[in-house]
C-alpha cells in the first residue's frame, strides 16, 4: 500500500520504474499477490491519481478478493 507515491518514492535508494502515462502519474497504489498454494502467479493492483485514497480497510478487501481469485484460478 502506497498512500502517496510522489512522497514515498524518495524512500528508495533506486526509484521504482515508472509505467503508464508519464504526463499523469498515479499517486495512490495498492496491490496483492495472486497465490496458488505458496506460488505467486500474478497480482491484482488498484491505483488512483488522487493521493491518500486507499487505507487499511481497502487493502483488507483487496486481499480477500485476491484470495478468492487465487482459489478460482487453482480450481
């Protein structure tokens, strides 16, 4: 969960690679792995141009959705 990518980007020794539209960068981002057993097979991510849009409750919901998608993929 990144509440404000613009502010948190400076925490890293090597800034993460940018992707998408360079003219309008995402500010909020959260993502969870899609797991089948112990193996990560993908990721679900959500992003917004607004800072501080997502919180812990949103991340909890996304984790639950990721679990459901992982089970569906496994089946």
